[in-house]
């Protein structure tokens, strides 16, 4: 249950980032969200990849992530085509899950899927002092790669290598955080906290503006990942054994199991809520509450259709994620 709770926290933080009027300080603080979600999801993926073939696992992830996203984007295509506000190039980029595409913010679906590809291989790495040191070395080498090359500008590498390396390291920690001792979580939190402070001082020592870890999120550089992991390990240390008692309820379970469609709908409702109010907190509450309510209604309809015709189950499953 604590993974469900953490997944909900990550979802809410990601959606908060899309509220354009949130205070700058809050935007920076909540920016641990994407690595945090990959950390939690790696733990969840490790359960679903067990005792099944690699290709069966991938097909399951494809149906769980990619097909619902394409269904959602098809709906958006029809909607914006009817309203005559569609940019076909931007829509195509959304279907390809490219960053910066104007519709749906679906790039995170590709990130989820890429991480799902590597989780079965990451699981083969044993958790010990040497493997943790290896991850540190990989993170440092990746940082040097980002500093000394321009490979990130090559699109195929942007969506493969520059996803797999930083978030693959995050997924390694996500898988083994479920098993390791609590003290190890605290130690890793402190280590990444010091790395964050090091980069904070380094980047702001002679700068005339404040430079935060959020300035290093694309690609996911060590400054950005370190902050996220410091927060993530601290949250797991503090709440891993307590959340089961406090948040074992149907609401958390529902939001977690339907997080994908809540994420999809929140994009559409942000555009509507921004016309109602400019106060960021009210806009955010409207967006999230309406998104959750719509997804609840969606599941009620799916349940009804499935009871009427059980043969529809294989199709309706795409609307439940």
C-alpha cells in the first residue's frame, strides 16, 4: 500500500507542475516528481515482470501504457479538429511521445515504457556495496558525458540513452529500496543531499541568478537526480513502514490504479480551469478533483458495459489504467 501512496504523491506533484501560475519556490521544491515516480514504478514493475517471459511482460506494459495514450490522443485529435484548433505536426509529435509536443504532455508515457524495458535487466544486478558504487560511477560518467558532448541534441539518443542511463540508475534504487534496511535509505538520502548541496554551491557561486536542480532536468543531470533521490530516500525512510496503516484505503488505491487516465484528463481540465480562475491553488484543486471524478465515472461506465457484455473486457481494459 505504501507504493500506491507514493505513486499518488508523485502523480499529484507532476500534475502540479502543469499549473502555470504556481509560485516559483513551490515549482522548484516539488520537482523531485518524475524521478520519484520512476523510482516507485520500478518497484511496481519488478513485481509484474516476475515469472513471465520478457516479451509477455513488454506486451503487457505496451497495452498498459501506450495503447491507452493513443486512445486518449485520438480523442484529443477529434476534439481539437472539431474546434478547428489543431496543429497536425504537434499532434503527430504527441503520438510519438516527444517532449514539447503541444497536446497531452504524453512524453512521460515513453519514459515509463523505456524504464519498463530495462527493469528486468536491472533486477539481475545484486544489491550490495559494489553495485551501489557502480551506480555512482555511472551517474558521474553520465554527468561528464552531458558536460563534454552534445549527444543530447540527437533525437534518437535523447529518447533512449538519455532516458535509460539516469532513470535506469533511479530504477535500480527503486527496486531494492523495497528490500534494503531503513538505515541504508537514510544513508543514501544524506549522500545525495550532500551531492545536491555541492552542485547548488557550485552553480550559484558566481551566478547573478539563482540556479536550481530544475534547470538540469532535461536531460536528467546529476544535480536534478540527486535532489530527487535525496527526497525520495528520505520519504521511504520516514514513511515506508507507516503508510500501510495510515493510507490503506480505497481512495488511495483507486487513484493509484487509475493514475494514467487521471494524468491524461488533467491536461484537458487545466485548459478549462485556467479560464475560471488565476489563483494557482484553486485551479489545481479544480483540475485534480474533476479529473478524479471523471475517471471514477469512466470506470462506472466500463463496469456497466462489461456486465452487459463480458466479451468487451479485452477492449475496456484500455480505459481503466
